[in-house]
């Protein structure tokens, strides 16, 4: 669009609208929708309020380790997968919670940031094993021999690094709402379509939006065991790490901002979409999501990692160490899956056949 030239878009179909002298209204040549000038003025005013995004996160997350704290901790590195784990100086030779290979001591915590907060473990190792067994018992398509033949290779309590983001959001949305009414006579059925320009605007506040700061942790796995209850978080102390390990962050706060912004904007869209009701359908047309007053923190969240092996394949599970939520991928019994698929197919076929006969008889 040329500089200085304002082109109006039809809120119904998105086409360019034009002034029709015969109607003394603005009309869309594509869908024939007409607009009076008051409606167009309100539309113009809403467009003028849209501002470019200029978000700067204010607080640098994390702090410096004291000399005493750093001297009491050690960093272990896995030569196989590259995972980097923090543990106390009393930790003996251990294994990587991600791939099971031995960890090699690397050094101290020089240059790393100390977390602002930590959520201590509320579930112990035995509770994690119990949750694992209950998790298996609910899976209908799991091979029956898996429960007997798989064995737990390793179970580790790991504090996973998370960057936490707080922000305020100013948002404006426009939707194309459609209402469909049906009427009929002795010969035909008629469908009347009415279109509406639906506007929404408001403010939201987001607190402690988490972004996993470890490359070794599968992001989908970590999001699956959310949420963590931040009200259970306490100021970080190294004593909470005793008997556990902590994953060393290798994704910086700066590299996590895009993921945080994406989660915040998706949640904002969903929240505003839920306010649009009473229409047969509603389609987003335009949006303005402005983030401001951004702050960030660095925290450690508790996760139990459990690895099992079956038929030569490794399976990894994770449990939220604060809530007990358990997730993970499992093998599928192909015969049981096909049997279930055919059962559903036959039931659907019988239902469809019965419905067709009912319509015929009526």
C-alpha cells in the first residue's frame, strides 16, 4: 500500500471496500455488505489505536553465586548426550538422567547464575515408582507383557531450570461473527447468513510464565507435566539440592523470550476468543497484542525422570515433583489397536445403517 493511502478492508470477507454514490454508503464489491459512515468511523478509530509492539524485559533473572555456595557444588557433564548436571560436592559417581551413561566431573559453577527461587520436591522416589505403576495400569493399548518385562533402569530427582516471565498485556481483537438462521417452505430450505463486526479489547496480567531452560529436556514433556504451583516456591538455598541433582541451564533468558511471548500471545487469543459467543461461527480478522512491564526470574522446578528399557528400546517418563502429575510415551499393542479400531468401525457402521433406515421409514 502506498505511503499516505488508507485502504479499508471489509470486516466480513477482507476485500477492499469502496464508496457507492448511489447508496451513499460504503459497499464491498465482493460480498455486497454495506456500511454506513458511523460504523466506518468507529472502525477507523479502532485501527488508529493499534500501536507497534515495543517490549523490553526489565529485570535480569538470577543472581551471582557466593564463593561458599559455588565451592560446595560441582558440575558433571555427560560425554554421550552433552547434558550438564549440578550436584553437591558429596555426590559420588553417578549417571546421566537423560541417557543413562556415566557422568564426568567438570568443575565448579563459575560464571553461572544462581536461581532466584526453587520449588522443593514434595514426592519422593517411592512415590514416583508408585505413580509409574498406576500410569501403566490405565493404558488399555499397552502390550500386556510390557508391565512384566520392562524394568526401571534409572530414576533421578532433577531440578529443572526455568525462566519465569511476568508481563501486562493490552489487547484488541476484531472477529467476523456469523449467524445462520434456517427457514423452509413446502419445497425448499433457506439459510440466511448475517455477518457482524465483533470487537474486543481489554487488559490481562501474566505471572511466572515458564520456559524450560535446558536443551536436554524435551519441551513437550516439560509442558505436559505443568502446571507447577508457584505459591509453593521459596527463595533459593543450596540445601534444597541435597540428595538431588540440578540441570544446568544452557538456554539463556534472552533465547527464551520468543517462546515466552508466543505462549503469552496464544493464551491471550484464547482468552479473548472465549468471550465471543452467540454466533454460529467467529473468525479472527485482526489483532493487536501489546506486552509491557516485563520482568523475569530464574527458578528450579522439581522433576522425577524415570527410564525403562523393553525390547531393546528406551522409554523416558517424567513426573512433576510438586503435584505428582505423570507423563510419558509407551509402546502400543498393534493387535489390540486394530481390534479396538475395528470395534469402533463396526459400531459406527451399525449406527449409520440404523439411522438411514429410520430416515427411510419416516
